[in-house]
C-alpha cells in the first residue's frame, strides 16, 4: 500500500480536531484530517445546535485566560466565514450560596476582575421572568456569556482550513498507528499515511486509540432535550440567558430558543451511564425525558409543554473533570487533546491553537500545566 505523506495528521475532525486542522493550516502545515463519520456528525460530543460559552468559570479560575482567547478566536472565525457563530445572551451560575457553582463562579470573577452581579431569586425572576428558583438561591450574572453554533463552528474551521490547503477526509476510520522519532505512520480503512507529527482529537474514541490514556478519558452517555415552553416569549433569545443551575435534582444547563423549536436543556452526567464510544445507547427513552423535565417543571415559569426533540451525545470524562492536553509520554511528536468532561466545546478555538503550538514547537504560549497527562500517574 502506497503511503501519502503530510506534515501533520489530525485524527478526529469534530470540535477540537477541526480547530486543530485550521490552526495547523494557518501555520503553513500540509495537514491531513481524518474523520470516521461525516463532517459534521451526530455520533460524538459536538452536535445539537448550540453549546454554552461563559467567562465565569466555577470549574477553576485558571480557565478564564483561555476563555478570553477563545472568545477572540471565535470572533475571528465568524468574521472570516461571514456567519454569526457566537451569540451573547449573558450567563447565569445559580445554586445555593455555598454551592460549588456559585462559590466557584464568584472566585473566577474575583481572580480575573470580571464584570458580574449577584442576584437573589426575586431579582433574577424580575429581570428574567422565565426563572422561578427557590428564595434561598443566588445567581451570578455575567454579561459576556452566550452560546456557540457548534456544528457551524466545525464547518467553518474545516472550510477555512481547506481554503489554506488542508486535506480533510470523512468516513475514514483509523485502524492503528505507530510513532518513532523520525515520524509517524497512520493506517486507516482506506489507506496508509506518514507524517512528521500526529494529533489525536478523537473525543470519546480517544481511549481506544491512545493506550497511554488508560481509563482517564471515559465516555458517558448524555441526552439533550428541547421542550415547547408554556410561555415561549419568556425563553426568547433576548429575554433568557444561558445558565448553569445546581438544584437537589441535579446540575442542569440550558439555552434560549434558537435554531430549532423548543427550549434546550441538559443535565450534567444525566443518568450516570458509563459506556464506550461504540456501544453507547443512541436511543432516547422516557427516563431520559423525565430527568430533564424534573428541572423544567420545578424551576422554570409555566413549565414545559410537548417535547420537540431528544438527542443523545457523549461526555468524555477525566477523573478530576479537567482536560487532557499534552504530548504523548513516549512520543514527543504525538499530541493528545482529550477528556473535555462535558465543558470543552467553548474552548475549541483556543485548544486548536494550543495543539498546533505543541505539535510544532513542543510548547505553547498558554498555561496548560493543569491539563498534563502525568497528573494521573498511577491511575
């Protein structure tokens, strides 16, 4: 089998991989992106119309500088492509005053001097009548949050990469790979390829492709739901912000109506179903709908009427909930970006930049120490 040669090969052209292909092409690389499904597709973690983007980051204040860069890069992408990809609605982080959501959000605001307000439940409902949270809860309002059109972001990263000469091949899955100091070889179901360097952005398939990840990038089944509000005007784009909300029923996130009928909601770790990327249950069931309606009926004004859509997707979780972005422990010319733990899409634009810098220079301008793979040594 003859082998085509590239400067860099990217395995997985979803949210992260499309951005990596784009940033590598911008740096003059002859890039090959390999995607086992369509571009974009609904088999992984980046579909479902919208994804939240927010500056207040309860997960850890160290994410905020990356987010600032991500916002700038998303604006560059949409300007170059001529289509709006980022919509600003403001964002809310709500919960009990001592919850990790509220305390973590306030910590990131304090550390990075982010504009914000703390709203009581009554103040929240007065400003955004779609919410009816219990009186003891608080919400951190940050005006810069919003959502991204996830599939369109992938499309624009790929289109702009292709305009720069990148080769992107869909419906081609990787069978195996090997690396040596002088280069890498990747074999797919269609061909064999060689390159100087290799990038893995394979989402929930990462563990099956990169043995060094161990069990530290574990797939989990998720379900997103869209429901018709009883008072749809309260959930319109200009009247309803994206939110994270921690309540006794679980940790939920949601969006205004946009793109398709219905208000969109998801629950972090949904039914806590660990899976594999190839074996995940891709159906949607009454218990999935019930888990989402547990929030909408209790905490949103008027509740929700008929279901409009249910879509499964996957989280790929690390043990600590933080990303893995690093060079392979045995091969300096192989870069891994995985384990985005249900909160990664908003970072795609900047992760593409980080990955390109790591692949080409072995280092990046961005602080990624908390994402190193060796923190899981012994797991």
